[in-house]
């Protein structure tokens, strides 16, 4: 339901019969499934989740302590919806799209009372509307009728709502208007405003889903280089506590080449969202140079907020992402973490006394996860444009156990798997993505992009790196038994090359001004520099040079400084020349 709805206009319909945490039952309530209701004397927002005869079950999105039987329940007759329009970017919402800064101003304190409400977008602010159509033009659902400069980065495209008929434009306005004022009138009698509403549990209609062929460039070498994610793809980041899930997702939100970023903090600690709020306004967008917040929408439903609202925040975020996708933008959605969402479903399910599935999760856990990830994709839109939503979901398995239900059900759905490793994190290797357990099923369809835009031999060079890392993994078992010196000389050299791959290429410092972002060209050149060392070193070994002399050349340790070098092209050229010169002098 629109947060703009005036709840005073809603008639009292039912009476509370019982309260059990976030689950409330009411009688004599004339409601449908998923209707928004206001519960109790304070008008706490809730949603109908079960109807059995005269008994209606509601999940309440706010704390229910003090609410008791006999208090009224008011039905709005509308499903849980979000307000869509200019003003959503550079905003921070709670799980049901209440703007937290507006609520703070309303309350005069950061501690919010129950039942306080506010529209999802500013209904009074005037926006400059520039029409893209003229009288007599024919428009259909999804067509763009005008442009509003929403932020310094993003132009907000005002569209014919997908549930309209469309028709001939009979009147069009230009100038400054509020989001509720009519800017275009159609021959069908329909009026178009800058403000739309859409139910969060219903996917917005799009055209055909296409095979993604362009990578979401993240600026993180291990992800772009070994396990790429496509624009319109899905990825999961499972990992134990302290392995770097949140920092990894924040890096993706900061540096990925998406047009719009929707960042959902679902049940995570408040200080993590605080870090995002503090950092993003100060950081420049690598594509435009404008502040990152100008392309970002934050949804904060932290661990101290009501459990039931975690369930809605995921749907709120994906609906906002679909709205910007319909404008033809590439959207990246970060959900941190889907485990907290699943735990919220488990709590609601147990209070409903439903038959539990594995580890107490509801039997429909897999269906709910797949329904969410299914809304990602690259689409040929109904207006002929193209848009995409890339979804990255963090998973927090208890104890780092990847066999638990949320991780396993997520793995059956997503096509990119970034497995975070506690052992790597303990060794201060970040991002702690385990290259032996992670995978991407997008590699083959993205290789042509890398070939066209970066290097002809990209696929072969990457495969060489994968083979070296695989061989190192096998050799480490032998090393732990008999020691490195017992290996043949060529295998000793392979271990040294693999060490540079791990330390110089896969490892990346998110807190370093230069190394925090690595463009695809630099990712490739750093890899070729290590391959140059490999090729020259094995040539020297074949000429009879001992491995100790090969690894002691002065140029080799400089490989570890490639990521932090500001003039990286010159620096890598110099390293490659020095490696060739110094290694060839040995024979």
C-alpha cells in the first residue's frame, strides 16, 4: 500500500483476538490475502498472510508489545505497495519504504515511535518535467513521456504505467510539478503523473528475458578475472562471520558499473549501514565522478528492527530495482543478507504452526528464494528498450556450514558462487573468495566481451591462471607431508608463480585509494605480467638455472606492488622488461 494513504479514511473492520510476537490474529475482518492493515490503537502496519473462516492472521511490521485482544484492526483493501517516482535515489528507507530521515524530522529524535508513517517519496516537492511526447503521439504502457533530472547522475524517466491502456496524447504539460499533478493526459481518459504505485510481491511486467552477454564490471580482480557476474545475472556470497561478506558487497555497490544500485541491509548490524551512509556521499562514482549516493537507494532493516519487516524489505528493494530497470537502466541489487530474511520466514512460519522443513525453515523456502532471484535478468522491455537487474545475495550460514538449507537452496538458483573462506580471512587475504570452491557459469557467454574490449587472448590467459592455482592446490598436500624442497624444480617454480597469483593478483586492498578499484585492462595486464615471469622463469630453468636464483631476481617482488601503483601501465611495462632482462642474464 502507498505510504501516502491517509489511514484516518479507513474504516474499522475487525478486532484483535490474539497476539504472538509479530503474528496477530483478528476476527470479523473483511480482507483478502496480502492486504495491508493497521493493527491496534496505535495503527501498526501489518499484512494479511492467512485467512481461515472468520479468523485472519496478520504479520505486523512493528514491535507488538503492549498490543492486546479487543483492539481494532483497520483494513485498507490494498496490497503492500511502494511509492515509485523521482526522489527515491539518495534516500534511505526502512523495510516498508518509510524514509528514515523524514521520520527522524517528524519525531525530533533518532528513536522512532510505533505507528509513525510518511510517504515513500516527497509529495510536496516540485520537479522540473521535460516532456518527450507531443499532442497527437500514440503511447503504450512502458513508453517514456518525459524526463525529470532526479540527481546529478540519473535522469528519471516518467513512463506510462504498465497497467494503463495507453492511447493518443491529448494534453501535455511542461514545467515544475509535484509528483501527484497530472503531466500527460490520454484519449483513453487516463492521466499520467510522476508518481506510481506497485505491489511489492508482484513482478513488474517486462518483455522477453535475454541471455546476458556483458559483464557487471566490479573492479575486483578475483571476481572480474576468475568468477565474473553478468549484467542481469545472479550471484551468492556465502561465508562465516568475519569473512568479509559486507565489505565485499559494499565494494560491489561502490565500484560496479551499474547505473543504479539498490542496497538492502536485511537484519545486519546497524554500524554496517552507518558505514555505507557515511562513505557513499563522499566517494566519487568511477563512471561519472559524481557522488555515489546520487545513483544509490538504501533500504535499512537492521538487526534491532522488527523481524517481520525483514521479509518485506527484500521485496521492496527488488520492486524499486524493477522500476529503474523499466527506464532502461542497468540496476545492481545487493541483499545483505538473505539468511536473515529466511530466518524471519522461519519465525513467522513457526508461529503459524506450519509443518517445518529442514532445520525448521518453512517448506516453501526454496520457492521463496527462487521467486526473488527470478526477478533478476536482462530484459527486452515492453517499450523496446533494454534493462537489467543483477542480484547479489549474501548468505550467512551458521558456523560457515555451506550444507545448511539457505546456502544449498541459493546455490541451486544462482549462476555465480563466490565462496568466502574463514582461513583466507584469518591469513588477511581479502577478498577471501576461495578460488577452489567458487565458480561462475557466465564465463563462456562473457568471454566475447573480454576478447572485444580487453584482449584477444583473455580466455587463454585466465585459464592458465586457473590451471596454475589448481596445480598449487594439489602440490600443497605433498608439501605438507614432505616439504617444499623435496619437490622437483619445476614444481617448486610453479608454487612460486602461484604465490604471486595469490598475493599480487587475487589479493586486493579495499582500503587503499588505488587498489580498491581495478579496471578490466589493469586486471589483464597484471595477470600477463605474472605470466611473463612464469614463461621467462621456466625458460631459465630449462637452461639449467637453479630455482633459487630464478626467484631471487630483483624485479620479481615488484609484482606485489602492481595493484597499488598509480601509473600502473608504465610500472607493469617496466616490471616485464626488468624480468626479461634479469632472468635472461642468468643463462
